[in-house]
């Protein structure tokens, strides 16, 4: 997971030689919007997930209860035994024809598992197939969240027979998500983290699964929770662009005018949707290394395009007109983090 804006801001402030009192405002950046149609695409885990008590059903029920006003439609598109080549063949009929706005792809177990019977999917074919699937979905105008394959055996110490291969295919999924600009939900890592604390006996099954693969009631609840977190924007491995702004105000700028600028800056995330997150703070360092800079602002974006849109945005330009006459010096630093 990406570090929180709070920890990033403190680390940055330490590097610059001063600490800040942080006030954080996270711009809401959920993946789910009003009227969305979400398709969960996968294999038998997703097919069973669409049944009563399954993770797809639990996601539907949770969203309907928590956000009835959104009227989100949730569809399951899982078929037992499916691998990447199988879902690519049925993508048009089972997914694109439904006109989704978001597709969650939970695939890869059978691509690894069936290798024991000579029916797995070679890594190169797995990778290229995922890329084509994601591109087709994105070309239709829908967003994509790609999940890593979870577990084939619940031992958390790496001793399940297919752990090494499953790690290799999970690494492929992570790379494809990054290259395809798709959201990543790293179920593999999240399963293992949960099993390290919840599977004290290092059992092979019956913790989150019935047989080491297929979800039991606890597993369906666990996956539903991870899916809901992802839909709320809590994804894995996302690269974030930090846009750091330091202000030194003119000596004749009064406290009320300084506060007006700070408040106007903090209001931008509510007006400019490209902003992913925002923080602000004032210098309280005892080191006397701030060189006159008193106010720090950290604006986070998910892409350079969003940053550039923000910089040219009419609302941002209005803010600049307000702030510039009151500022002696400004320092701006942009950097990428994961």
C-alpha cells in the first residue's frame, strides 16, 4: 500500500529541515459513483460468490444498505474452471454487452492450479491475455480493478505445493495492472497477511477456504471486505504524484490574509476532482532551517495528466490570483511515490 499522506508529509518535512503541524483533508476518491454497473469477472470462486452468502452478494448487500442512494448494480460473471484464455473468449458476451462502468477481474487460480494436469496457462500467455482483456474493457469506457490470484492451500509459510508458481503469476498480475493503468487489488498479499494471524496452526484449509481454494463463509466475508475497500479507493501498489508547495508570506501580510490563502488552498480538493488528497501544515521546527517558509501544502494526484489539469484549472488560477500578491517566495517540488 502507498504510505499515507500524513507519513509522507512528515518525512518530507524532516528532509527539508522543519516539522509541520498537519491538518489533513482527503479528497474522496471512491471508484463507485451513482448509477454504476459493476461486473465481477472470474472463475468458480466468483461463480459461487454470486450465490447467497457469496462475496459478490455480500458486496451488493453492503453497498445497498450503506449507500441506497447510489443505486449501484452488481453483476457476477464467474464460470467454474475458467482461466485467462476462457474469460477472454467470453468477454464480449458476458461483460462488455452488459455495458459496465467498472469491472473487477479475479482470475489466475486455474491458470496455475491446472498446470498440474497440463492445462495451465503459460506466463507469457497469461500476461498478454490479461493485457488484451483490460484494454478491451478500458476501450469500452469502463474502469478495471485487477486482483492477484489468492491461495492454493492456506499454509502461510510458503510450503503449499504451488506457492512459488502462484507468486510468479501474482507478480505478472501486478506488472500488468501497473502497465495497463488498471487498479490493483493484491488479494494474494492480503490473504497471506490475514492467514499469518488467523491460521495459527498453519492449516492447509478450512480457515478462509473449504479446500484450500474455494471460499467458506469467513473467506467470502473477507473477500467482500477487500472488494468494498477497493471500491472505496483503497487499492494496492498505486503510484501517487506528490505536489509539494511551500509559501513564505510577505512581511506586511496580516494573519487574516494568510489564513484566507490557507483556507482557499484547502478548499481546492472540494472543487477540483483531479485532486486525490491534500494536506497542509505550518512550520514548528526548532532547527531554524526553514529559510522563511512558514506554510507547507501537499497535493496528491494519481497521474501527471491530473496534475497538469489542476495547474491549468480555472479554480486553481483564481486561487493563484488571490495568493500571489501576498507571497514573498514559493518553492514547488513534485515527486512520485508508491
